[in-house]
């Protein structure tokens, strides 16, 4: 059997966005599913817009997601000679010709066609120039482009799409298209086909916005005596207003690095991405890597566009709620050792990491993460909502401060009293800590929640969290006592 070979060919004109990442993921999954190869090709022929920073960003984004490739990265500009040779071959074969029509000529013809309500395609002015006429125009220094000569056939030109089914158009609807500019640079249409032939690509999975190129590229494959790959055009990803997501319109919220910087778990983000346009045929939404590779098929890719429900006005759900929910699932269910390695990076970035967390305090470190992770949404929460477990410079959120502390000024006296009692305990246990807190509440004739909620706010800065007395054991008697005695600074 022929080896399955796919490619992901990003243009390095900006960061890797979620649409491109999803395309890479689908190609990667299909390569893994079929035991094939994934080739990474950087299509950098747009030299004015391509940048080294964009290339690095694309590579870093793919590596963070865990989307590896088997060959490459190949850079399209290094194969310019191949593209030119293909154009020259098409000219020799008669599958292409030199077109000397000026831009002004073409614009005038389009305006006339619009006025007459006729088709806007190229009218074939230079299609049948004699060799002598071509030589004469070249000798006169008239610039030209190279156009592909679409066969004059009756009937339909088409291909079978693995997602959309049979796609067809009439040969007469395809006009002779440009494959080399007047400056001698081959266009994307040709370069892409030549590179796919050289890389022996068997399957092309790409966005539906490329479909306008596909029928013309089928003609190029045939003219170059190459097998036509299997095409699968995946649906576009739209925002809630049904506009295509883009770097220009939506900014960094559609960038892969945005999710890395906001504490997403790489596989959780892959799990979210795959569901933007694909379904397993049942109600499953959570997949291990092995499960997803086994379940993935081109036939289960949706025909209609997917919706990316980002919301900039919600500080909790700053992006698609499903992305948050899937990330929460992994954050709360992955083995705590794995979470520990991910959180270490976050702590190091905030200068909160201690080498002891990998040594004599490792058990405390992992137990602490296990205690607090159930209410967190991203890895960033460990250094924000969970900062009080690792440092003294944590913030007190305004809502619990108002509700649980400032509303009860007597806590300035009561919590230091409780701190003294904790300090005198022979053994500081959760049971004893709770008993003393409830005793104090009874003495002061208030509900236990007044004392306990006040403690939570002062000690962790948060409104809610794990059992307060488990929290006390985790933070430790010395730090608990110290923080309760400093309550006065909050008034």
C-alpha cells in the first residue's frame, strides 16, 4: 500500500492561530491513524510579510501542542528552481502560455464585461498567439505573465472530497489562470502543487477557504502527470457573529500562544480544538491521545462551520466556555505528578518556586496542589488564586474582604485571640483547629461562619476553597498564626 503522506504548510506572516492549529491537528491525527507521515512545510514565498519571528512562533506553538512532524521543516523559497522548472515544462507542453495583456487592458475588459453583465474571466486574448508573435513581443520588452491553458473540454471538472462529497464545476467556468507573475515569481497555486508532488503528498486536509484553488490545482496535477491527492476541506471556524476568525479582526485571543500564556494544558487545548468541526459520532468530549487517534476519521468532520464562543467581557470565561471546561477536567483529573511539573513552570515564572518542592517538601507540594486544584480553571490560577499557599504577598479579593472581614470589625480582636489559642495547642490538627474556632464563635455569640469565613479571607485572600481546616493544615501553624495576627492591616 502507498504510504499516507500529509503536510501542514503555514505561511509565516504571523502567529499560529487556532484555525491553523486545528488544521495541523487534523493532519497529525490522520497521519497517526494511518501510520503515515506528516511533513511540515513553511510557505515563505511572501518575502515581504514572512518573518523569522513568525516561523519561531509557529514552531513553538506546534511543539507546545505536541504536534510533531516526521519531515521538515522545508522552506518553500529553497525550491524556487523547482517551481520555475515546472512552469517551463508546462510552457513546452503547451499547457501554459505567455500573456502580454497589461493591467490596464484587463481592467478595461472587466469594466466592459460588468457593464454588459458578462463573465469576468480572462477572455483568452493571448491564448493563441503564434510563436512569432510571442517572440516579437518579447523582443520588444513587453512584460508578460504565464497563464495555465485550461483544456477546452465539454463536461465537468471535479474531485471527490472526503468531507463535502463530489465537487464539480463546468470546464467553461474555469478561465486561464496565472501561474507566474510578470516579475518571474511563480504563484502559490503552482508552488503548492509542485511541492506536494515532490513531497509525495497523498492527502490534503485544509480549510474550505482553499476550495477556490482546488479545481485549478487538479488541472495542474494532471498536466504535470502526477496523481491527484485525496482532498478533505474542513469547515471554517467563525465567531458568534458568524465572521471568520482571523488575526487581524480578533487579535491574540485566537492565537495559540495566548492559551499557553493563560495556563492551558496542551492536550486539553488539542481536545478542544478537535471538537471545533469534528465529532466522534457519540456524546464523548474527552479523549486521551490514544483514544482520539483511534476515533478520528475524515468522514466525521462536519460540513458546516464551527463557532468559537469567545467572550472578552467575562473575566472567568475569557474564551470559549468549552475550552475552559475541558481544561478544568484535565486540571482536576490528571495524575498530580503531571500537574506538578506544569505548575512548576508557572511558579518559576513568578519566582515562587523553591527547590525543596522537588526534594524534601515534594510531598507537601503535591498534596497542596491536589487540595486546591478542584476549584481552578487554568494553571495560572495556582499563582493567582492559590498564591497564598506559596508566598506572603498574596492579594485579598475585594468581594470576600467586604463580605467576610470589613463587615465584622470585631474580627480584629477575635482572630488574634484564636491565633494565640492555635499557638498553644500541643498538636495542631484539623479537628482541634475546628473545635477552637467553633468555641470562639460560641463565646462571642456569632455563627461559626463569621469566624471561619473571616479566617479564610485573611489567610487565603479568597471567598471560597477547600475545607478551611484542611487549608490550615496545608499552610501550617506558623503562617496561619502570623496572618491572623495581621488582620488589623485590612481595616
